[in-house]
C-alpha cells in the first residue's frame, strides 16, 4: 500500500470508531456484579480483622499500664498494683511497703469498653486480691501479703479471647 492509501485507511478506521466510546449497559452490570460479590466475600474478613485489632489494642494498653505499675514499684519502692473493676482499671499504691492496705490512686480509671468498643475484661485469675497484679520494690508479682505469685488477665471481644500473663518475676507476657 502506498502512503496515501495507508493514511486513507487509518482515517476511515478512526471515523468508523467514532461514537463507539464508553461501555455498554451489560458490561457495566457485569462489573457491578463482580464488585458486589467481592464486597460480600470480603466483608466478614474485614469485620473479623477490626475485632482482632480492637482486642489487640486493648491488650497492649492494659499490658503497658501493668508494666508502668511495675516500673513505679521498682523506681519508687513500695507496693504498686493494677486494680480492675468490671471493664475499668487504674494503678494504685499501697500505704505500706509490706502488705496491701489503704491504697491511693496513681492514675484515673481507664475504661476499656469505651476506648475499645466490644472488649471486656473477662477474668482476673489466680486469686488476685485487688483484681489485678501487685508489684513489690524488686518488681516481682505478689499478693496482698507480699507473697510471690502469677496473675492472668483474660480480655475478650465476641468469640476471641487473649490472656495477659504476669509471671512471679513480674514479667508481662502478651499473647
């Protein structure tokens, strides 16, 4: 083909395709159906991820405050503890250094259920006398009589639970 013939051929192709831009209604419906199916399949996965993230955030916050109580006990001396009541907790200090008595508040109440919707403190185990761990000046986890012990705190969100473990040595282990 000569050059003029080729130019004429290209020009006729362009003019033939003019007015055919865009998508047909059927193509748009197919795309919308595929997007609807993808959204339906991914929504439960996304919801579970959000629940897990909320629970993990609550666990990290409470564990951080437990570590803060231990740090205060070591740096300032005396008995410091985390008092849990329902879904709230605060750090307290004992009036004496040998037994847990007449505690004073170090922090304000923190409410996990308002900060992390759906998360609850389900259980504080191992006979915690004040509803949470107490630390002595050596950083060990003790009971109200200053006897070394461990504490488990269970947090839950729907069907998912996570346990914060406080060892007798005072180490805080996250799930």
